[in-house]
């Protein structure tokens, strides 16, 4: 992966893993604990990120957005019943599917057309969709950090610059 948006996707995977690592350090009930926030539990945030990432992978793989979204509620309900370790495995498998799709792409700047019954038609680039997936995940990882603090636990830093530092010290 050499294109910048593909490197950003690697950041997305790294940041999600940081969240999982933090959550597994805490008592199991924190993941499912009901809270008055943007989402009613951290597990629901993680389910939302997963379902959204899944929808976008299906879209860039050729499925129409409305079709990809049709099974979202069922997938969300399925993931919300799983323990954190199972959800982590699902995220890992999904990131492998993303990489299997993205790595052989010759031109990540290739045109991408998105049509939805909600917003209509959008002509953009594949790299823009990857950027959206990463940005969406970043936003919701911030929700999780706020929720953890509200529950009396420190969050975890998932800043892009920290990813760059960690990546560069491993190379």
C-alpha cells in the first residue's frame, strides 16, 4: 500500500485495535454498560463502526448502496450480541477483506459513482470513500473516549500522529 489514503486505512485499523486493547483492559461490563450518551453503550458504537465499514466495502466492491445498507440492521443486531473478543475478530477479518480489495487496485484515484435513495448520485474517487471510512471511524472512536471518561476510565489516544510515531519506530 503506497497511496496516502491506503496508509490512512492502515491507521484506521491501528486505531480500532488501540480501542479494543483498552476495552479488554477494563472489566467486561464496561463494553455493554448502558450510558446516557450519543450511543447507549460502547458496544453499540463498535457495532455502528463495523456495520458502516462493512457497507462501504460492499459499495466499493460493486454493490449498490441501498442494497448494501438493507442488511445493516440485521448485522448490527448480530454483532451486538457478541463478546468483545468476537467483535475484535470480526473487525480483523473485515480489515483483511478491505486490504484484499484495496491492495491490488492499480489506481485508487479511479472514479467511483455512489447512488443512494437518500442523497442521490455522487461522482467521486475510490480514495475519497476510503478517506470517509477512516474519518467516520475517527469520529466514533472519539465518542468511545468520551464515554469511557464518563464511566470513570481513561480513554486511549488514537491520534494519527501517534500512529505515525509508532509505525516509524517499528520500521
